[in-house]
C-alpha cells in the first residue's frame, strides 16, 4: 500500500502546483466598460482596434484592448455599447477665447490689427464683464462638447468666471487671464492683471480639471518687463505660459525693427521661451526659429481657420513637425478669426491648407491632423502624461462618434473619415474625466435652452447699441 500512498502524495503535490493556473482568474473591478466600437487609441503605435473596448475606473483608463480580452478581464456595473461607433480620445482645442463666441460674426473681412483695434477691443470694452464671460463660456462649452472637444486652452478676461463656467460644464481647461499693455475690461494695468493672475493660480492650482496659466497677450502688446514678470510668476507656480506668437508679418517686422530679432528669438533672448510655453499661431518663423522652438520644447498651436480668414499667413506645420516641435490645433476665438469652435473642421482646414499651399498632396496627412487634435495637442499643452490618447493610466476623456449617418458610411479609414467626412452632429457621447457630459447627443451639464436664450439677448443688445461696433 505504500506505493499507493506515495502516488497520492505526488498527485496532491502536482495538483497544488497546478491549482493557481486552473482556478479562473478573478476579474478586476471597473466602473464602466465602453465596448464594441472601433477604438482609435492614438497611442505610440497608433493602434486601431476594430472590435475594441476601454475599461474605466473613476477618472482613469485602466484597460484598452480587444473587446473579448477587456470583457474577460474586467467586471463593471455600467456598460456603453459602442458598436457602430468610433471611440476617440477627446479633442483638444489648444487656443481660443471662449466668451468671444457671443461676438460671433460681429466683424469680418479685416486684417488682424484692424479687426482687433477697430472692432474687437472697443466691443470688449463696452460689453465684457463677469456675467458676459460666464454666459459666453457656457455657450462655448456647449458648442465644444457637441463637437467632441473635451479640453480647451483659453486666454481672456474675468478668467476666474470662465474657470467656474468651464468647471460647471464638466470640461477640462487650461486658462489664463490675458495680461495686456492697455486697460482691459477688468484689470487696468499689466500689474493688476498679474496680481489677479497670482490669486487665480492660488485658487485653481489643485483643481483636477482646471489648469491655471499665465497669459501675456503677445510680444507686440506686452513690454519686456511684463513678459518677464509673467514668466517668473508662471515658473513660481509651475504653470504654463499662454501667448500669441509670430502671428502676423507686421509683428515680425516690428520685432525686427525694435529688437533686431524675430519675435521667437526675442522671447528666447529675454528668457521667456521654455518648455512651459504654449504659443498660438507660430506662422512667421524661419528655420532658426523652428529649431529654437524644438530645442526649448515649447508647444505651438496652429489655428488654420483664423489664419486664413485674417489673412495672417500659412504656418510651416510640416517643417515644425519634422523638427520635432510640439504642434497642436486650435480654433482661436469665434468672432471673425473663426466662426465656430469645431476642431474637426480645423483638422480638415489644416490638411487642405498645407496641400494647396505647397502644391503637394502629401504635405500633411489626415493621421497627422488627428494627432494634432489629440496626442500632439496634449504635447503642445504639456499635458501628454494625462490626456491625448486612450491608454491605461490616462484620464478618461473620450468621445463616441456615430458611424450610422450618411456621412459615416462606408467606413474604410478612420483617420480619413474623421478629418474629411464626419460632422459635428455625428458626435454622440462625450466623457470627460470619467463623467458623461453628453449622452446620445443630450448635453447633461449645461442648460441648453437658457444658454441659447441668453446668447440671443446679448446679440440684441450688441446690435441695438447706437453706433455699435463692427460693421
Ligand atoms: Zn487668439
């Protein structure tokens, strides 16, 4: 009988060894699974999963992969069936002035300087106050959420009220009070604006979705002292610096005449250009400027609609990308430089503008434009550790785009479809930081009828005012 006993002992030992492999692996818990869609990850390998899934816990992505794998690995109380939809990282609008949406269409067909000095600055002086920016930001948030934008970078006035309205709408935002060399609607001097900014940085620095910034307007509307003090304040708080840079030929000529340098080289000379800068436009650049932007790891935000409508010029986007510059995409404000906050449209514009200007159909491709609106946009805002792609560890900013409408069929290449074919009404569901802000085209965080009614009220006021502004 001894051999039986020994045999049984061996069997028990073998079972003991195998047991951990035989037992079904316990599922990990998640709060939400988005399953069955075409997941466009925008990760380093640009993985596209045609029957993919995303697992979400709290505000963080915990798994991305094939549907079967993710469904086997995670148990979640809630599910979103994404079959027939694209699942994308939320779009990133790298440069705008959100409340200017209430001036949409006020003045067209002017150069940047004329548009600013004859129309926009007087209109702002007259109408912009805390209430105006609150409603303007709500309107802008509504439009952006409907366009699949989950993050926007903004520089305007009464930025504290903008931050409150953005937070209320559930959006992620990088916000800076404009520091400008003349009396603004709220702060009368750059010194006042910087003091306001310091309080703003203190108030918002720990917010999970609002990233406070310092925003000197430009090298042509801020003197050297203001630019340097802005940078010093930003660096004390590890905050980004938002600025307009190399936007017009006249800015370049003025900088050369005054400083003997391009505006990019001047910003570098005075110690402002760095890896915390987010520079909007970057059009009038030479090879040395591009190399400098790459070396300093500054972010650039390309705004093709604005650049075209204000005849500002064509940014050398392909050269910047080749040089390794972080290039995102923005709408700019929607009051003449653009007329909407639809970042998908900017992707199409960016691509078409480079192709036609260079007479080269390969000058910029759809995939590059989608990257500029997502992961490259995150790099431009220096937020690539948090957002811009669908990968474990990143924040849950994602959009579902319906492929069931006429412009969604047929579906061969997701990048091409996103850039050239799909439209704003195809955006179905938007999740920001794990919170659903739009569900089947119903915006949950904004009282839409109230915002539209208020916007109409403002339009009547602006239009009625004797002499008015604009045309
Ligand atoms: Zn701007």
